[in-house]
């Protein structure tokens, strides 16, 4: 594809608060680098940076272990097995990404991934091993090789989190502030990072709103799952990092590509918030999907059938739900037997049984739910955002590795690899500490109790199935919510304002991408359209008003011989 200039999209201007209403800081401190988030991305960045910069401060919204990493069941993907190669992992990633990946980013991910996983092991992460002592590897959707390393059967994220926290606790030079919400970035006169304001709940003298002046900020704050009514993400995933970056002028990319995990346990129509994930690894061990008549409806849909990429499986489940008028489908894993369930999936087994379903003898009710944001803060290959001094890694970032649909078990790997990359360049790019400039952005805050209406409209109009009519309805409701004002200041209102900020940008991007690609499914434009939409939708905001731009790029899932580019 020849170079085509980016073009601004004729989209309606949405207005949300330019910054959050908050009290003046009651305390101040300084650091060289502030890392916001404490999952695999944030703690890896902190551990690496402490060796090369002065003071590293880790800020986490809850406790160190409360983010999405601990909930990752399946494992971490890397070409570690016999016969596997980074090149094969690369191609599986590009195919899953439906033409919207950054080839160079994917190449970095898969080539540096094996070494990064080995370093996790050296750090103390206890992955599962086969009886012969070799690393136990399994397969998930979209992979053509067994390359998923796992721990505790289905507790991979929790084990990685344990090892990283243990390492941080052995590093007294890393300061940690828990129970702290990042409110907004402080910017210098030239628009670069000068610090961040925090709201801390009960940290001794650092209580309430305060300011940290710093030379750089690394966002590792996770995703946006709480934008939707049902999600596999924890309660802390309210899109704070993305909203903070957007308000500061950073470019966000690919927000419309939200992955809905196909097999989330269905708990009934009134169940809200974090839902139990049934890992893809269960299908990797031989489980399969059936409808209410017992038909295996993935057969013939894709060459990998029940292990097709997540967008394919989620769409197939949703189609069959719509065709039959049923609220869910079924996952049949009874034939795996009690021994395998207890050994390989003890966490999932306990969870399903706690909800009254024994998968050893019963079918598991499943339906798609929001799982992962493939888009986020646009970064280069070294985690740099478009705001000087602001870096991003993990789910909050859009590094380009996931494209339109993340390949299973690449998320932990992305946070690991790109945090290592940030640590390679950031120390040499540290700017002098700068005083924050006067903040002229328009402050605002929407009521916390608007969250339910926001989540409902995003789920019903901007969820798995999208159309022009539904997206237009969503825009109207979101505009209405943006016009409401909170009576007071509290964390619920801050989080809801962040959710609204991201929801508006996400819904606008989904409306403008008039095609179906990966996890973005338009009923009214059911085909992929490379001629019109090969590339990325970037959003940038100035004082609450956003602008969208289409940045063309060659389809990344075409072989180089056919015109693809690295």
C-alpha cells in the first residue's frame, strides 16, 4: 500500500471534562519516575528502572495484587517448545490481529518474549513442568503450536504477580503508595510531563489529594472493562490511565477494538461487574461449545473450530444466541474427567462449583463478556507516548501487537516485553524536573450514579454487535451523561468521569469504522474493508473536545511477498 496521508474524520465533536474537579493538593513529594499500576507491566518496569534511575515510586489503586494480572488464567505465550519458532508465533499473532497489527512491534514481542519469560523464571516464578522436568506448554485459540506456559494449572497470573511482588518487597529503594487513584497529569509549559496528582486513601501523612512532581510517568494502569456491564476485569479497571493520558493530550489508538472473551460463565441477566472467566485453555485441553440441542456449532466455521481466534468464537456464540433466542451457550468439558480438572484447572473448578455448576458432570453456561482492550495510549516500539515524558505499557497502551483482536496469552507477554524496552531507553531520556504550569483545562465531574446507565448503553449498543443505529443512540445517551454534574467530589464520580471519557471516544471510533474487523463487528458493514479502513483510528483531545483521524497502514496479515511490510 502506498503512503497515504492521515485524514481527519468528519466526526461530531464530543465534549467531556478537560480535567477532573479535585481539591488543591494537600501534600507534595518528588520522584524521578512514577509508575502507575502494579501488574506485570508496572512491576517489571519498576524493577528494571530502579537499576538506572534515582527514585522510583509505584502507585496502585488498590493493593499491589489487585489488578488484572492476578486473574490471568491461561498463561503466557512464547516460542519455548521444541519445534516452535518466533516466526510461527509472529504469524499466528498477525493473523489473529486481522490486519491491524504493527509488524515491527509483533516482531519485537515474539523475538524478545522467550528471554523475557526465562527471566521471569529466574526471578522466582514457578511455572508448571511435565513429569520429565520440561516446561509444560499448552495451546489456546489461534495458536498452531503448544506455546502457553502456565502455573498452578490455571493460576498463572497470580503466580507471576506473587513473584514480582516478592521482588519489589526485596527492593527497599522502590517506594509504593497503595490505595491511590491517579487524578490527572501535571504538565510543564512545553506540554511535557511535570508530575501527577493522586488521591490517596489512608496512607499516613499522604492522605487525600496530593501532587508528585517527577521527571517521567510510566502508565501501566490496565484496561477499561468496567465501561461494560459484564467483564472479566476487576473493579479497578475503570480506564483511569487512558483517560488521564487523553486529557493530557496523548494520542489514543484503536479504541474500537475491544475483545469480548467468548467463554465467560453466564450468571444470569442481572449479574453485573466482574464475571468468572472460563479460560481458553479448557478448550485447549479438548472442551468444546454446544448449543441447547447439543450441536457443535464451531465445526466448519474455522479450521481451528473451537480453538479459533477469540473474535471468531465470540461471533459464533452470539450468532447462535440470536438465532435461538437463548441468553447463553454451553461449554462441554465433562469428558476431561475429574483428575484433569483438579490438576489443570483447580481455580476454575472451585469457581464454577461455587456458582452451583460442577463441570466434571455438567455443562457450563457461557456467553461473551468484555475481556481486553486492544487499543489504548499510542506508543512507539519503546513505550513512548506522544506526550514527552509519558510512557505506557500493558493493557493501557496500544503498542500495535494486538491489532484488531489479541491472540490468546499475548497480554502478559506484551506487558513484560515492552516494560523491559521502556527501561532500556527511559533513563537516557529523563528530562530535568520542571515546575507544573498553570492548568487551563476546563474542570468537570459527572455523578458517580451515572455509571449504571453508561454501562448499560455501552453493553447494548457498543458491545459485541454494533450498528449505525445503536451507535447513534449510544452517542446521544453519552452526550446527555456528559452534561450532568456531580453534586460532590468522590472516587465514584472520578472513576465514572474517566469511564465516560473513554466510552465517548470508543463509541465514536466504532461508529466511524464502517467495516467488520477482528473484535469490531458491524452488523451493517459485515465485511472487512481494507480499501477504506486498513489502518488505525487515532483520537486526541484538547480541553475535553476530541478529534479522530484515520492513519492508513498496510494490512499486516498479508505475507510480505504479497505486499505486506515489516
